[in-house]
C-alpha cells in the first residue's frame, strides 16, 4: 500500500483538476468551432485518411492541388464533411453510410 501525505495529495488533486479544466476549455472551443462552421461535421487528417484510404502525404497533395477544401484551426487541419462529400461525388464515389447518417442526424437537430 502506498501512503502519501496530505500536501502531496492536494498537489496531485490540483494537477488533476487543472487537466480537467484544460479538457473542458478544449471541448468548449470545439463546440464553438462547430457552430462557426454551420454545424457541419468536421473531419481531421486521420478521419479523412481512413475515409479515403489514402496516406497523409496523399492528403497533403490533395490540399496542395486544391482538390479538397481545408481549414487550419489551432494549428490543426480540418475538413467539412459536406465538402468531402462533394469531393467524393466529383470523383464518382459515395460517402460511407456511417458518416452520411451522422451528418443527416446533425442536420435534423439544427
């Protein structure tokens, strides 16, 4: 059994609470971000790579050649699901049903 004194416990608890506060601020920022982008589902690089079945480098080429519209927010790259759907339609492919369903639910809630 590990024993710690009261002061050490309070320091540890304070650190945990600070971490929760940072997470809370991040979630608030993400919610505000979602409102700024007309409530559209945002995809990050990982999501889009998985969706398209391409590498990060290929995705970078798509951005460079302006095949896909992207947004830089807090140093991270995001894509609107509706714009990705338009890109896929242009290429003759369909948006996966799981993502399409999630977008439809969000549109109904708005």
